[in-house]
């Protein structure tokens, strides 16, 4: 048996059963009534090796004593961390054992469009999809999740998401923490409404129009976990894997995040902040100084409006002497890109993130007259981004709808999504300036098959931690991005660009492009 297949067998039991963590978790749980942070198991294929990813349904416990219907990748909920060496070849076999059709999109991995896993790359139930690729991109923290049109939100919410680290082998030289699960910790931020039973994802009209926001915050699949960390510098890799919630991270003692990387790789220099906003689909990597060695350092997500003081507990960190600290100082100079140069752009295009709120409200009104959706009152009261502060409970939710049958439509190109229409043809290897705009609601814009730099946000220069390579950005009024179209595509399976509020994506706030 090879080293790799043994690892795969260990993983079959899911997160909690992943071998190296069992003893730490049970010792911690026994000593105090806390939930240890589950660490997604690490898969590190050798050059040319095959990684098997099996998508299947299961049962998952978000909180002690509860059991909910879920889905995962090589696990009952979420999936592994696949760490790939830059320059290596890797083969993936994706097994769909869900009992329904799906796709698996590599969010952040540089691949040609037929391998991208978008809505055209269907994997029927009980079939396998094989992808062979050569890894050639900067060190970065990425992820993978389903992308089946009109079903992305539900399938992702069930737990179908895994993580991917691209590693160029130079983190030692950079002076960065690199011991996965010790001082290099991956954190998947999500929210839920129901944590028990089979009633997993039941969006009502408001959830579809504003994006689903649950009242329970979860990290790596559990509510309010505690991570044990060495008393030193720790690297936290944050993924916002929620359908719609925007997280504004703060530590209870306001200790800073030293941001080193965004979606597409390292920044040019470390950027310090005590509030880190992260929108759905975005990733940030930050170093946090735990060298003072305290216990119970709380990480909160705060309200959009800072003065509101509406802080929700996400998780805690506790320093332990059992873990050796490796890195004692925070490197300041990194090897990310310099200032973006908009003069590289060969053309400008404008995209309005159109939530068609007026038309959708009419649909809702018509339906509620027939005793349908209801919730008109709440809907009218809802301020833009109003759900950011909390999230409704299951009993507050209205009648369940689906994206396909709701009658609602959204658009990002003036027209709602159409699998058969190519919205943009961009010259391969060119740069374009894209002007993204929104009214009332903020929308996290994501593009497949291309990386971009943020040129301006609402007329101002981007924040320091938004200046690196990205593939997802929160659009609030107006955002300009400089997009580099450096990947090849085929007309029959184009790349997507869309709102990463998954309910909006499912309602058609998505377009398609190819490079020519
Ligand atoms: Cu993370 Cu098109 O998606
Ligand atoms: Cu993507
Ligand atoms: Cu949106």
C-alpha cells in the first residue's frame, strides 16, 4: 500500500477521525467543555499522483448532541485540504456519489475552461470526472465547490467544499509559518440556520433576494470551536465559504491581523488591520501574534456598522506549550506584485450587478396575494445588507422556494444567465479594465479563468490588503478591476463571472466569457 492510499483510507472517516488529530481533540474535550477546531485532513500528492475526491451525502454534527443531513468530499461535511507543489502534475478523479447531478469547480486553480468544473462540466450521479493538470501559479489558498446551475447554493450549503493550497516551496525563505494544523491553520467560515435533522437548506423569498444568512456561525463545520496554537506567530488562512454572509473579523482584544496574502497569492508587503472584511468566495491569509501565550482569545465577526457593537462569537484560540512555536517575527517584505498599472488595459467594459429588485418585488407581491411567499412586511423593512447583523432562525423563515421556481431573476450583463450565450470574448493574454457597479446591495463579484487587481473601490484606492492578485471582490457602488485573461478556453465550455452570493448566482447573476 502506498503512503498516499493509506492517507486516503484515514480520511474516509471524515474530519474528526483524521488520525493525527484524534488525541488532541479528545484530550481537549475531556478537560473542558469546549469544541476543538476540526482540522481538514491534508492530502499531498507526489508528482503525477492521483487524488480521489468522493462527493457523497452523510450526517454531520455541527454541535454536540445534534445530527444533520449533510454532504462532503471524502468526509461527511466539507472536505480535505489538497496541498499541491507548484510545477507538479496532478490527476484528480472526482466521484459523484451524491445521488444527484453536480459539478466541481476549482475556485482559484489556473486551468483551461474544459477542466474548470463550471456549469457545463456536468458529473452525473454515479459517474467519475477526471482532470489532469499541471500546477503553474503563485502560492495561494484556494478551494473547490459545486457549480451546478440553480443548485450551487443548496449543494454548497450541504457541505460540499474543499480546500487547496498551492505551495512554491519558498515559505521557509519568506519566514512564514508552514506546519499545517500547527501554525498554519485553515478556517472555513460559514453560517447555518438549522443544525439538526434533514431540513438542510430551505430558502424563502428573502433568502433568495438578499442571500441566505443563518443565525448560527460555524468554523470548519462546528459552532464556536477552539483552536490550540503555539505561543508564537500563527498563519490563519480564512475562506469565506458562506452562501451570502460577509464576515468582519475582529479579535476581542483588537490584536491585529497582519495580512500577507489575498485570493491569488502574496501581497507586496504585509498589511496590518484590526478588522478584516471577507466576502463570500474571498480568501485572506493573515499572521497573528500569539507569543504572549494567553488562553481563550476570542475571534468575533462584527456588524457592518462598527458603531452598532453587534459582535458575534466565531471561535477562540488558546495557546498551549505542547506546540512549539517556530516563527517569532512577522516578515514585512513579501514577493507579491507592485502597484497595478491600468494603462495595460486594451479596453474597458462595464457590468452592472443587477438584482432587479423592483421586478422581483412585483413577483413576490403577486405571489403573496395568492397566499404565496408572504414576508412582504419584513422585505420592505429590510435595509441593504441588513442581514449582515444577525441572520434569521428557522422559525422566522417564510415559505420555502427554489431559485428555479421562484420566478425571481437577477443579471450581471443586462441579461439573466444563459448557458448558451457567450457574453464576453477577451483576447488571450490581454488586460481589460472592468467597471463593476451595484446599487443598494453589495455583491461579491468573482471571475473564473482570470486573475485581477483592484484599481479602485467606490472612487478610492483599494485597501492595502486588496492590492494583490484576486479573483473575488466585494462591489459596493463602483469597483474597477484590471483583469488578466491568461487562461485558454473553449467555446463549448466557457468560463463564468458571477456574484458569489450563491442565491444570486443561482437566480442568474452570472455571465460567460471565453478567451480568443
Ligand atoms: Cu467559487 Cu464560480 O465560484
Ligand atoms: Cu471560481
Ligand atoms: Cu449578489
